[in-house]
C-alpha cells in the first residue's frame, strides 16, 4: 500500500485553519473574555506547543481570527445576496417578493454565528487598543463591501437623492436586529419588521438594475473598494 504524504505547508495551513475556526466557535459560545489559547487548542485538537508556535499570544490568535472572520463574513454575505439575484423582478409583485428576500437574507446574515463572533470582537476592541487597531481597518473593509453588495442586491440607484441613505439605513437596521438577537431569539419580530421595511424600499427605490451581473462581478472582500459607510 502506498501512503500519500501531505506536504508540510498544507499541514501547517490546515492546522492554522483549525485554530482559527476553533477561535470563532469559542467567541460565539463563550465570549471574548472566556476564550483562552488553551481552550482554543483543545477545541482544535492541536497541541499547546504547536498552537504557541503559530500564535504565541492570545492577541496574535485573535488578530488572525479577526481577519478570518472578516473573510468569512464577506464570503457569506456575497453567497447570500447572490441567491437573491437569480432573476431580475419582471413585475411589481415579483419586485416586492425579491426585496423581501434580500432584506431577510441580510437579517439572517447579521444574526449568524459569524456575525456574533465579530460582535464579541467589537465589544472587546472598545477597551483594547491593540485589538481595536486590528479590528477597525478590517471592519471598514467589510462595511464598504456590505454596502456595495446591498446596493447591487436591492437594485438601488445611488445617484438618486436619498437612495444611498436607504441602503445604509437597511444595513443599520439589520445590524441592530442582529444585536437584539444576540440576547434572545427574535426571529419572528425580525421577519415582520424586515417585511415592512421591504415595502418602504419598494416605494422609495428606483427600478432595479441588472442585479445578477453586479453581484457576480463583485471582487473578493480583500480587494473591496466600495463606498465608505
């Protein structure tokens, strides 16, 4: 029998990924204060020595996790909004149906475990200068990308007065609802509020653009250069 040897570089990459995923899981389940490097290494199935080799301190580990969470959020948001763009709404009824689907997908994203992990990092960064220095630029990137993807998914024309503010209000609304959901399951109320907000968007926004093309051409979040939030 021939044994396939996995290259060291690939093993190292897989180990780092396990550590980062374990960090996100610990942030969601236990919060930032109760997440430790020992707990993460146990969750990842990685020895303490190996974990310390890659991430000598909790701050090193968390900063890498911030980058990992940022990438995951970008991928998750792009995938979610792309689901809503299979076809451009051909009628008023189909348009409101699509708008409701878009805002519900945004609501689901901003109440997901990945967002909860990011929320833990925001709270911790408020009083931790080193963590804040890592979180701020990454959050700026993900904010720009979220705004740009939402513009595309809603089919909003930002040259029209008030359209940009409606897009930003949509993002502020779903973030706030996600925060409320971190304390208790608020799915029913969130759905009702977002359905009503979709009606507002339907009245206020112009006819949709070619949503599928806009979303499918979106670059990875690392190279996002969208509108600042």
